[in-house]
C-alpha cells in the first residue's frame, strides 16, 4: 500500500517540524482550487447542521431527542473536518456549563474514540521511522488500535525486554491537512480583524500560537522531550505520575512510552468502584496545574479527560505531552499579584497587573477600566475570596475586555483553555467544585515562602493597611497555607527571617516595628492606669478613661496564630527557639530593639509628665 507523506516546508529527517504561516501561505496561494474545495468541505456541514437545527425547531421535536440527534451530527461533522476541529470539540466536551449532557457525552468520544486509519499504514510508518518491522521491535502488538485520537492512534504492545508499552503512530498526511486548515482559518481571522475594528485582541497571534502548538504536537520527538521535562518538574508532587519514554523506539511519527493502566477521571462510577477518591485526584490536578502556571511556567495545554487517568494505585497520570506551552516569570508573578489585589480590592493596582500581563497598553486611560473592574469584583466577591466562581469571573471578564481597551495576548488563550478544561472535569465530578478553594492554599504558601521581590510586595500589601498590621489576614494566610501539602513551617520561618532582615525587607521590618510599638504602648498605658488606680494617685488623671487593655480582637488573632503555628507541618519548638535565637543575634534586631525601647520609653515619659492635647 502506498503511504503518503508530504510534510510542510521541511524534510522530516532534518529538523523539528515548525509552523511557518508565510511558507504555508506561499504553498496554498498557488493552489486555489484545493483551498476552495476545503472551504466547501467546511461550509457544507455547517449549513447542514444549521438546517437540521432549524427543522427540529419547526416540528417541535422533543428536546431530549433533538439534542441527542444534533449531538451525534455535530460529533460526526467535527470528526470529518479533521484535527483542528476535533480539538475544538474536545474542549467543548469538558464544559457542562455551556452544553447539554447529550452534547458532552457525544463530544467526549472525540478524545479517544475517533475512526482509526488502517493498521497497514501504521506498520509502514513504524518501519520508516524505526528502521525495522513491528514484529522485529515488539514482542507483542495489538492487531487493532486500542484508542484513536485526533493526531494518531495507540496500540498496546510489549517490548522484547518485557515492559508493557503504548505505541502511538501518527495519522497519514497530518501536516498537510492541518496546514491547509490553518491557512483557511488565518485568512478568515485576518478578514475579521480588518472588517471589525472594535475587536482589539490580536486574533491572528492567538491562532498562530494554536498553530505552533499543533505543529509541535505532530513531532513525537518533541512530545517525548516534553514528557521528560514535565516529569523532571512535577513528578515529585505526591500522586502525580508521568510515563517513561522509550527513546530507542521513538521517532518523528512513532512514540513508544510506558503503558498506563487507568480510568478517565470522568468515569466516576468506575473510579469509586476501585476505592479511589476522584475529588482528591482533581485536587491533585489543580495543585499540579498551579505549579505549572505559577511556579515553573511549563504547562500542559490540553488536559482533557482522555489525557488524565486515575491509576489503580490512586495516582493521577498525565498523558499526551504534545501540546505544551510556557508562561514567563513576570507573567507568573503578575497573576499571583492580581489575585492579591482582588483580595484587597485594590483595583488601581489590578489595572497595573493587566498592563504587566500585556492585556493593556501602558498609556491606557486607567479610570474607566478601574471602574469596570471595581464593579465586576465588588459584585462577585463574597466573604471568602476562595468561594469565587472561576467560570463566572472568566465570562464576566471576557465581556469587560470586549467593552474596554483590552487586547488578549496569545499565551492567555492556552492558559484559559487548560484551566477551563480542568474545571470542566472537576464540575463533572462535583458540580459545586470551586477552583479557587483549591488554589488559595497554594497562593498563601507562595506568598509566605517565595523570596521573589514581586511577591514580597504583595505580601506587604496584603498584611498592612494604612500603617496597621492586619492580624486577621495573617491568620487566614497561615490557615490556608497549612492546608497545602508542600507547606513546611520551618522552611517558611527560615525564608521569612532571611527576607525580613534583608535590604528588601527593611520596609516591612519598620512597619512591623511600628505595630509592636502600638502594642507595647497600649500595654504600658494599661499598666500606668492600673498603677494610678492602685496607688490612688492623680485621681483626675486625664488617662483614667483610656482603654485598659489591648484590643481583644487582636489578642484573639494572636492566640489563633500561635495555635496555627503549633499545628502546622514541621512545627518544632526547639527549632522555633533556634529561629528566635537567630533573630535575636542579628544586628538589625539590636537596632530594632533600641528603636522600640526608645520610642516606648519616650511615649511613657510623655504620658507621665504631659497631658494629651
């Protein structure tokens, strides 16, 4: 059988497959007949689906029958249109808030139940890519694929050394077909941008980012490298598992990796039957995603249910590392800062976060944007920021971005795709699941332990307001941080001490000193008043009506904080004593002590010998 293999722009054997819009345009500009034919292949299913929807509405077909038939038709159309459209269907299959159940069930089949291509072609690709026939390489290989996805299909096999493996073989003519679709979609996007000037986002850049990821996904060598990098960064997280890549049996169109026996996260009944807590696995997935987006920046951009499996040992396995992306350090810190500014209702600073994240130009008119953000978050915020509904916020932000001068950067689309897909899986398992409930402990832990100056500023803004220390915020941070499985009090203390006594920590050190002065001053005021009463001196003292104790609420917060410290992972009284000793011997502590003593003494003398104004 003849196997077609016409890679776009470059030879497979020479260098990684890359998405080059200009070269693709050059290729198809001279082949208008093929482009028009593809346009018809795209438009006819759209017209057919719209006509069927209209007809069912006219005849008033029962809703459950109508949705079931339309869902099947939609899945068939997307399957026939190919990879780019299948990816859209996969994304929609995780959104119970957007589509009825009938559509979700059908579109879920796009994850790994697509029509397979002939095994003879797969065997030919194995020979071309690995230089030997399947029976020469593998001790066993299933006759038919066990799964077929958008870019390739998977066979279950066994190496001659005994390891059970998954062998992924790419679909024929894949690069050619995707290149043509990207050419058409890019032309359509350019026309839309020119026709509708009110659209400020760079839609072409977003599409190009998607195209670049798709082309990378077609390179199984790149996918293998991605898997190993992902494992090096995240496999140390409890209950996360990344399969091994067998490089001697991997090339551009064939990937051999460790076989993972597992169950889709959305197959709740099967997971529960194995005694596995599906909700706990979602929590693990959220924590891993937060690490990806906010710590290392290297993230899985396609976490649909077919790529996340619950293993029999209770671990969460990640599969398919073709579509990965990267978020820059300044963007990671800006995302954390944005959440802190939402908590503080500091919407002026939030506008600056959006500038830092490349959503707004530096010369934007701040006032209307700040007003819109104020309205949005004041309406959405509850007593606990962790209870915010992520999906609702995203939808409202999208409307706000459309109305104001926002431009959506290309990287943002993939981040939202990853988060929305993961939240969609979570909502199937638990309709009341809140992403931020799971995310906030990680944010709290980062604020308390990350030495980055960008986050130190956020911690300062979170804990201080108008010169006063907010003990309730510290209590809430500690409460949330101790719920994160990576939080360690000793580490937090060491990092906190190092920062507090560094040059960068001078500002927060001074503000803490002033807070201590207020406490000592109040305590001294109380002692003085009680001494006056006991000795019956200066009965007409102007201080006889002053508060006679430290604020009970502050005392309550301090007591709660001490209890939290005692119950935090890693708490050790001896180590805490050593940490205190470490603080006491620092020169900055001596300077701080002199400052505290002199200030409190001066205020006490003023109180004894002078009347307040």
